[in-house]
C-alpha cells in the first residue's frame, strides 16, 4: 500500500497521496506534515460524500478532480468506500499520473492474504442480556418519516439545503446517524445534532447562517415536547 503511494509521489509535480476508507479513516499517506491527520480525515469524508452525491446522477462515477489555483486533487475509488487521493501541481503531467494511478489501483485491488481465522468468542450471559436490552438502530429515514421529531428534523434538513445546496441531504443524514448512535434520540439532545451538522458544514459563516435559520425549528420541537 505504502509503496503504491511512494511510486505516485515520485512523479514530478505530485505532492503526495493518501488512501482513505470511509469507516476507518486514513489508512496510509505520504503527504507533507502540514496535512494533519484530522485534515486528511476531513478531506476523505468530504470526497466520500461527493462520490455518494455523484452516484445519484452517474452510476459509473470512478474519479473526481478538484482544481484549485495552486493544486489539483484527484480521487479514484479503489473499492466501495475506499479511495486514493493524489494532490499535485496543476502543471503536472496528467497523462503520466493517470497511467500511474491505473497501475496503483490494479495493485491495491489485488486480494490480500487472509488473516488466520480467530476462534469464536462466546459472549458471557451478562453481556448477552445487556445486548438484548439495547434498542435497535434507527435509520435516518425512519427518524425523518415518523415520530415526534419528524417535522422539526425535516425542517432542519430543508434549511440546510438553503445554505449549502444539494449536498444537504447527505450531510444531514450522516450527522443524524452519528447523533443517534452517540446521544439518546430526544428533543433535549437536538442541539447536539445541530453541532454535528455545523461541524460538517466546515464553513463558520455558513454554519452561523444555518444556526440562525434553525431557531424556528428548535422552537417547534420544544413546543412538541
């Protein structure tokens, strides 16, 4: 894995590369130190959302390129939810980079040796009883479709769309999943959901705009409590 990244970095004009997995975060990278782990994780999360949104229109989407004045970010999908990101100078040889990326993907897609099978672990009776007491996971669709928070949550998602556009549904539902796993689904914990949404917006001005717009939804939710 690391060798594939180092081969890409050897191309003139390439700053470095990273491999991101949606559930595990950054798996490997050889980018300069100014690219902190949390920054790379944020980039990977955003690119995962871009791919998810793009697939709504283009089922065979395999690559994205984000072009800035000083750098170009190229992302290709290795497998579902796993991506390779390359940051390069806009003047880099894109034909050479494209061929090298193709070779890197072929290598990264090769099946790895399976890890030795682990002996099954039997849960203790106490652990089994605790698991039985846990409430089943609730999907974002279920939270938005019914229940006392359905109406305010739909309004929160609509207000988000007015701030950031078509990415709102994906961003809001991702935040909703994290919120429902971290906090009890209740009116009193809605401020935590808003905090997660504002964090994922990634723009202080837009986050403030969203908080201002959402006040009416919080009042509506409080009235239903």
